[in-house]
């Protein structure tokens, strides 16, 4: 079976003839990536360990920001003659079912259910089903999977689950009301693109920040009222004339969606209205320990941030993934045409290096990048 893996510097000396290995540069570090072939897992439907499980053959997969730290960790600290399989999202087909499984059948197409927090089965961990989602064959408990409709093609399904489940959880927890003025930061990030798409169903005014001028027309075509080109060195976005003028005109932003709190919370807090809601689902500084390049915070001091939170009765929320019902709702909205995730590129075959390069290095990437085994 095939696996998309990050390889040690000496793995090429030990690889099989059918393995494909390429090198790319990521954060100024040479990363060896490849399609590595391993043995397909045995699956015995009536065995005690497999009775309540299913075997899934992956059809396509994608990587997310969270994979980047795992990739760089293997590239800088992993064993030289070894490899590590990566991938956060996948679409697959059930090819075998355990004797006690009732909810899934052979031939069903599934994606991961990242339900969090909590778990429906005590012995099954909540959250992302696998950090090695590119494994062509993998065994799962059915509670970690969700069946998808035929209307959703593989290239969408392979890039759907995390962004959809997270964005729908964020908007549910924000308790959006008509007329909200919502600012979405880091608008080109995959999470923000999912959020902007999901917001189209609400009667709200959407604003966004980006550091890439070329994406402003695309963001405004998606329904963003104004996309602001922001100076990444500003410590307080109140000093940006365009963004501060918007905030003054609308009475402050009533909600902020931010995928990277360590980049933006200290900068955006001054632009929020009284009793506004801020929600974040991640942080940028996930791999500096592997690159040797320290993360430099740029924003108002922590004390100033908390003072603004206190004086303005602001609500600061963290969000990790989402519930199964969030993913179900996103799938239903996709089928009805209300929710349309953006796919940048689909690769296959020997396009291993270009897949990884496009995922993390391409300055013109807009949307998710997918690799297909089909």
C-alpha cells in the first residue's frame, strides 16, 4: 500500500524500487517526501480486535497547517533511515467491515469525523482520527468516520472535514445575530476561507484582513464587504487607516474570527465593539523549535489586551474542532449548494514534491491542495 511520508536523509538508501522520493525546501529546511510502499494491514472481520472496526482504502488526502510541525519535526529530528507518514484529512472507501458493525457497509465513502470534545465510545479517543491519514489502507472504529453523499467528489471530500467541522463549530458558538459586523483575520488561511464561505448563509457584514494584495478581489467575490491589506508589522490595527475607519463607521466589530491568536489578538482587540465576541481556533507558532527561527510576537502587551477585555466586557473564546452535528450540517449545506469549499489544485501519480510545495510554499495558493490515489 502507498503512504505519503516524510523521509530521513538516508531512507533513499533503503527504499524499495517502487518508492518515490523527492526533496523540497520548507522554511529553509530540506525536506525529503515521498510515496513509500508498505504492507497492507491484515483485517479479520470476526477477530476480537476487528469485530467493531472497518478497513478503509483511501482515495485522496490533504495536509493542513497542523501537519507542518510534524513534517518539520521528522525532517530535523527524525531517524535518518526511517520515515513518518502524515496527513490530517482523507476520503476513503470501506473495503471490509467487522462482524459487529451495523452502520457502515462495503462500498460506503467516508471521511474522518473529528468530533471533539467528548467521545461516544470510551475506548476511542476524541478528535482527529489519525495523524497519518495518507495511509492507503487503515483500520478505524466507525465512530471516527462519517459517510458522505455521492454528490461530493473525492477532491472536495479529501479537504472537507477539518475546515467544515471547525468553521461550523465556530459560527455556532459565536451565536451570530442579524447585522453582526464580523472581521475574519488571515483570510487566505484555509480555516478563514471555510468560515467566509459558511458566513454567506447569515445576514451579516463580513470584513477580512490579508497580507496578500492579489487575493483581495477573490475575497470580495466570496462576499467579503471589504478586504483590507494589512501591514504585518503593526502592533495595533487601530493604526491602520482603512481598518480603523471601517471599525469607526460600523461601531466596532461585533465578532472576530481568528485562526492565529498569537498573531492577531493583541492587534485587533482595540477595534472590537463593547460586548463583542472573539474566537480563535489555533496559533501560528507551532514549529519554530524545529527551524531555529524564533517566533517574534508583534502586538499589544498582554496587560493591555486584558484591560481592553475587562473594560469593554469582551468575550474571548477558544475553539478546538467541532461536534459531529457540525460536520453533518456542513455536509447537508454542501449538498444543497449553500456551502462551497475552495479547492486550489489536485495532484496524483508522481507529483509528490509539487503537492507538498503547493500546500505550503506557493504564494498564489488559494484553497486546499489535494493528492489523489485514483
